[in-house]
C-alpha cells in the first residue's frame, strides 16, 4: 500500500512526498482509513512506528473541508501527557500540513498564561494540550468546543499514570457528543479499556504490537553492579565506545540527572541534563544540542524524556532502573527507531532485583547479562530458584559474597504510584507566540 491509496488530501500527499515517505507504516495503514471513515479508534503500537502521523494525517485531511460552524474554537483537540509530546505533535502537523492553511497552537503546563490566553482568544483549528493546563483554561471559560470534531488521546496510558484521568474525562465531557475520538495507548487493557468504554462509541480496535513484544531492532544488555561507584566506572568505560554516537542516559531523579551530566561533562563527555525542573527553553536547547551533535549524551528522567523523537540515537543506558516495567519499554524505545538498530544497556544493583524481575516478566524475555573484563561484579546476582523450590527456603538463588557465604538483601517494590495530578504544573510542550503557526 502507498500513501496515494489512502485518499488523503492532495496537499497532504505533496508534503508526505517531499518528506521522502512513500509507504505507510503498519499502524498508519490500518488507522488512517478507519479514521477517514469517521470511526472511533483504540490503537496500540510500539514507539517509533509512526503513531503520531497515524492521527495527524486524517485530522489534517478533515481540515481540508471548511467547518459548517462559525466559531473560534478548535476543530481538532489533541491531549498529550507531556510538553515534549505536544511539541512533537505540533511539529508533525506543521510538517505534513505545510501546503494547507490552518492555525495550530499548544496550551501546556510550565508556560506563561498570558500568551496562551491570547492564543485561545483567536480562531484556532488544532489545539495540542496537556490535560492539567487545558482544564485550568476551561474553568476560566476560555475554551470554545462548539465546533470540535476530533478528540485525540495520545499516550492515554501515560496520562492515566500521571494522574490525569479525571481531567481527561472532564475535558471529554465538555466536548460535543458527535465528536470522533481517537485513542492511542501502549496498552489497550485494564484502566485504558474502562476509559475507552466511557469515552468512545463502537471503536475499531487496532493492535499492531503489544507493549510486551520484543523490540527486534534493539539489542538489550544487562550489567550487574555492586554499588554506585561500580556503576560510574562501568558507565565511563562504556562511553569510550566509538560506536556510541548519540545516547540517552536515564536516571531516577532530577538531581541525579544534573549531577551525572556535570560529572560526565567534567570527564570530557559532552552531556546535558533534561528534567521537569528545567524551563522550556532549557529543555528545547538540550534536545536541539543532541540533534545537532553539540552534546553526545542526554541525561534524562522519565517524564522529561517521554516523547523525545531524535533520530540516530544509538544507545539507551538505564543508569538507574525505572520503577515501572512500562517505563523500561518506553525508555529503550528511544533507540532502534524507524528500522535502525539500537542498543539498550541496563545497570542492576543487588537491591534492583524486584525491578529487574518485573521488567523481564512484563516483556516476557530475559535480558542477557554481560561482563566487562576488569569490571566484574563481586556480588553474584540473585538467580531464580529451581522449579519446585519452596519460596523462602535455602536455595542457590540467594546472593552470595565472593567467599561463598550467603548475602541477604531485600528487593525494592517495583510498582509506580505517581501522585494525583503529577506533571500538571511541570508538563511538557511549548506554547505562546512560538506555537501559533500558520501552515
């Protein structure tokens, strides 16, 4: 199948051709025709598979027909969990709609209110927003949904994880019942299925690949480490690899990202931090410097890095393992995109056993352990008990000291329970004058 067979607006096809694309990805080939027919969608696909274009292209196609309602409100509303994702969606709409005339803007957390208020007071075709900030404007009567035709929930699972479920439902309730709703999520089960049952009408279900499926283009490696000092020595060694062109190093905390970025830079590795406490200009600068090669390493936290779409990332390094298995999948998905090969390296200390087990159980695969000569761990990693072994009894799966004596430690709980409303004030995306663009 080619894009021409999708019967998209000629102006969109021209922009797609100029971008060098001829064949839609599987998620695009399945989602776009259903969206063009007006169906609600529940869609799931791995990162890097062209998911953004799967809803941006049919939304732009709809704008090719003038609205029958006279209003300044948006015809398309896209909700995203973070500012970076909002930027990504906005950039995609501008790219594929460059031969069309429409107005797009973003309303996101962490940005000044006055520019957003001016944006909302003028005619708008596409609005990209994070739920918390959009709800703030709604409560002040600044949003007109009278001509809204399409509601897109991008990375709906992440919005629920960040505590946005009530905001999403309140926003949806304020939109016309006649709207088309397109839901994209890493998983279509559990709470997402319940949300879809409340917001969608007879949706078509599209599942290209489950979140648990193997990332075929990504080689996953595991390094067991004794402690923080061992972890730093191992990271320094790995960064000397000439094949590591661009890399994202994930840390558990914002302070840890700042500290590690400064340490790496002092050792001669061009690095920049990326986390939620940075303002939008600082975050944009960090991503731009990674794209241009000014910095080679981006040291990031999960929330800040969600939605980063930088081509050519060869490595992802989990300096700290994520608290949730789902975040592991999203982290490693920053590499191996669009058919390219990538390497994902994870460090696991003894007290990361539970997190590691949760990740391997969720992905349904074991991460092969690697050892660097001279940097071997002195503590043997905990092994799974043999089949039929009683839990808690003496067995070979207990960790041991180098002298063979058992070493006891307690694993951390790997569950992720973010606070309600987390990210509303430190969400993602740009807004204001720079976000108001005529395509």
